[in-house]
């Protein structure tokens, strides 16, 4: 039982750095290169812990779970993280002293490392089930190689095989668990991204007809004035007609640019942006839709509302809220929009409508998937909006009364 307790301690020491990576790094760090560096460092720490507190048995025999962070570093990181972690294992084992264990470590890595690196590309191309099977198979190969080399040097015995079987079972079980965990987290991130894009395209589809109408209007105005330019009796009006035509074409071009900007695939990288400017852009995108529903926007936006966010995602979140505010007023009305700063270091955006409002129970469920107050709604739009704001380290507060309208308060940390 003491050997099993030692393996459980190994598991705990190894799991802490990996838990940090899964919980914080995968969510916050977007650069693939930076994630590789942080991943290599954390799994190097995991290897250090495993080798510092090994399971000891027999005469100077040591076992640990170093294979798992090494395996993950190679399969998910690639060649250089694998080389770095392998070098770390050899150097630290050399520091612990030259013995039979050191020679076993060097020989095991010499045989196993080329095999692990060879299968890395196949692992990257495989699906979830294939990755789990490959990771478990490679961990079995590494441990079996180590058992064979050590047994070849020291000989086999019942006690030795018993401990090695416990080691093998632990390694396979933990490898399976952490591979499944990593793949599941990746699936969740991908589903969230797909959901945001699908909601964006749904809104685009609803706005497309309105944008087409708005683009057609300046085109028709321009066409009419260009026809008037052919009239020889109005030479003094030609300059005025040309200017009107140019202005209308510029307006059409601006509408198209806003629409294309909203529809572009989202880039994950955040940047320093002016929330007030993005708020004005979002209002301009939704303006045509609001006019069709007899809804007017009134804005009070201060300058220098700087935040650290992704402009496309922020626009998507704002447009979802604007659209809900417009549709909550079937008879028309006014949406008040403000942007300012608070004393505790936040940029505050408020969006207030005169719509049908919500009850306390409805407000509590707002942002839940597939919960919507609209007959044809899915609830995904509001859920995406909440997720986007949270990804900027912000929050959304909702105030509403039945038949008295709704106010959305968005708080995002301010940057200098």
C-alpha cells in the first residue's frame, strides 16, 4: 500500500502544473508560440517534482511518472519541447548521481524519444479517439522499454514485476485521463468559437436584406443625379449634383465596409481599442435595422474610453444587445446608449430601451443557452454576448421591470 500512496503523491505533484496549464494558460494565452513555451516550462516543473519525490523500492531502484509530462510535451508541443524536456530529465538524473538508474534513463530515452517524435505528426492529425489510443500506446511503449532495460541489467523478480505492473497501470490510467481532459477542453473551446460564429452569421442573415435596401438607396440617388447631368439646361447645378453623387457613393461604401467588418472571421488577439468608437460603429451597423422597426438611437459617448478587447467580438456582443432592444419595442421607441468611466477603473457602457421588460425570474435565466423571450429565438445570442464580455475580464449587469424597459450595463476594465 505504501507504493500506491507514493504513486498517488506523484500524481498530485504532477497534476498541479498541468492543472494550471489547463485552467489558465489555454484560456488566457492566445499566441500558439507563447503557449508552447509556457507548456514546456510547466511540464518541466512537473518532471522536476516527479523525479524529486520518486517511488523507491529494492536497492536504489526508483520509479516516477515523468513519462506523462514528457509524452504530453512531445505530442502537443512538438520537436523542441520534446528535446528540452528530455535534456532536463537526463541532466537532473545526472545531478542525482550516476548509477544503474541513470544508464537506464539514458537508454530508455535513446530508444523511446525517436519513436515518440515519429508519431507526433500522426498524433496532431488524428481525431480525439485516435489521440487517446496513441497516447496510451506510446506511454505503454516507453514504460515497457524501461522495464525491459532495467530487468536486463538487474534481473527479474516477483517483487520487481509487481511494482512495475503497478507503475504501468498508473501510467496508462493517468495518460488516458489527462489526454481525455485535454481533448475535451479543446472541444469546448472549439464549440464556443463555432457558436459565436453561427450566431454572428444568423444576425448577418437577418440584417442582409436591410443592408441591401440601404445600399440601393444611395445607388438610386446617384443614378438619378447622373441622369440629370445630361440635361443641358442645368449647367449651374452640375457641381452640386456631382457632390451629392460622391457623398451617396461614400455612404454606400461605408455601409458595405461596416457590414464586411462585422462578418469577418474573428481574430482571437485582443488589442487596445476605444470602446466609444466601437460603440458608434455598432450603432451605424444596426441603424438601418432600427429604422425599419421605428426605433431611434440616442447616444452620449465620452472620448477616451480605452479598453483591452477584440473589436470584432465587442461589436458582435453590442449588436446582439442592440438587436434585442429593438425587437423588445414592437411599436417603436428610443434606445439610450452611453459610454463613460467609473471611479474604480472600469469603462461603463449602458444600453437602455423602452421595451416590454423582464420579470426577475426571466432576468436570472438571461444568458442561458436556448432560453429566449422571442418565439423564434434560440437564446444563443445573449449567451455569446455574456461570454464575450467575460473574456475581456468584464461583466454584464441587467436591470429590468415588466413593461418598463430593460437596461444593460457593461463594465470592462479601463486601460491608460
